[in-house]
């Protein structure tokens, strides 16, 4: 186990410790200073889909949502990891039509929706896999639309040397207050470049997304504010009606987005705090337990947000028949 990580969540069955989820949590204040930590705040990790609000900034700076006549609800999909419900796909098809794009232009692979019910419905209708069903398709549409508007090659928008990707890298460096050269770059599951930052810098970027007055550049500040507003206005577009991101974004005080392999970023507006976390085994199931515990430890004053998290994944563990067989609990201190 890396020295970066400590036990965050323990799971018990029949009173016996069955699983331990390790990871790290970092909280920064409005100066970027680490004020609370569990594990190593310098741990470097890929943002994965937690990068989406920042990957949308070049397009939001150009106001491509207004140029193409997109609704605020559709625009929220630029930062989404949608679960493929019918209302997501309807909005994505509308975006395709308004932007005059072809689905084949998306670099993400054809797949079925992530949500089991939505996936089963497509199978019942004997539908084929589609690129729009991919949870990252809204982000891809935004980048293709940006490329089309700017006169950049829309076919190669996913390549690191493409102007869209170079602007994303610069935007993330600006939000994190780091140099472009210090950001490691890999390839995400959807085929786009993905970037890594230390946990304390992920917390800092999310604080700036929530408190945009901390962003020095006026154009970037306006773009970030509009993207954050769309996420809070239409939280169910960011994931679905029963997922952590949407549950948190229903709280207008929060900017929040998770990514694959257990990474999460949260900004608190009134408290002017940034939070990041990484679960080392990549589990997303323990996100609600960890995030609710962080908010409780910080004395967060909106109990309804904490309650929504515990409703999503209760700390009691049920078997297949619905019998209580164990419990999970957060075990870290800040």
C-alpha cells in the first residue's frame, strides 16, 4: 500500500472486518493552503471525469452554447458523465441537430447506457450500441462544436496536439495555478487526453470553480461561472437521478464532479473550501460514506445534502434478500 493512503472506510459483516478501502482526503482554504488532510495531499492522480468542467472551459469561453442555440439543460452535458437515460439521449440528439454534427464524428466508442434499466430498455427495443450512449458523449460534442466554430479540424479534436486539447491543458494549468509542463497527460477511457494533478491542486481547482472570484482572468472566470451554474441548474444531466454527482449538485452551495477510479472534487461556496479525495481501489460505492463524513467533520450546515448521500448508499449492508448483514463506516480523521 502506498504511503499516500490511509484507511478511509471499513466494512463489517457479522461483526467481522471484511473490507478496508484506503485513500486520501485533502481540504484547502481560499489561499490554497491545506488545512485538513487524511493521507498525502501531494499524491498525484488523474482527474478522469472530474476534469470535465475544466475541459468545457474553452467552449464556454467562446459561448458555443449560445452560438448553437443550446438550452442550459443541454449545455450541462458538456460536463456530464450521463448514465444514458432517455432524457439524456433526447438532449444529446437535440444537440447533434442544433450543431449540425453527425454522430459518427464522436471519438468515443459505441456502447450501451451505463444504467441497467436504460440499457435493458435499449435491448428490449433491439437497438444497436451508439456513441451517444457513451457517458462522455456530451463532452465530445462540445469539443467538436468548438472545433467547428473555430475552424479547427473537427476530425482530430481528440489528439493532444489539437488546438482544443492545448487550450484544455492551458485552462487546467490556469485553474490549478501550475505550469503546463508539470501536468502529466494520459489517455482516458473515452479516448481523450486526461490530466493528473496533486490532490491539493484538485481541491483548489474545485474551490475556484465554486468561488469564481478566485480566478484572475476575467474570461476564464465568466466561463467557469456559467459552467458551474449549468451543473447546479440541471444536476440530473450530470449523472442521473440517483448518483452522487447529481445528489451533491442539487445543493446550490456546491460544485462537484467525480471521475473513474475513485477520484472526486468538491468546492464549497459559502465556506470557501475545496475538497478532493481518492479511493485507492477505485471504488465509487464508498463515495457517499466518505463525502458525507467529510461534510459532517467540517460542520456542514445543510443536513439534507448529507441525508441524500446516505440515502444513495446507506451505511448498513444488505444481502440480496434485503436483510441487514453488516455495516460500513468512515474511519479517518481530519
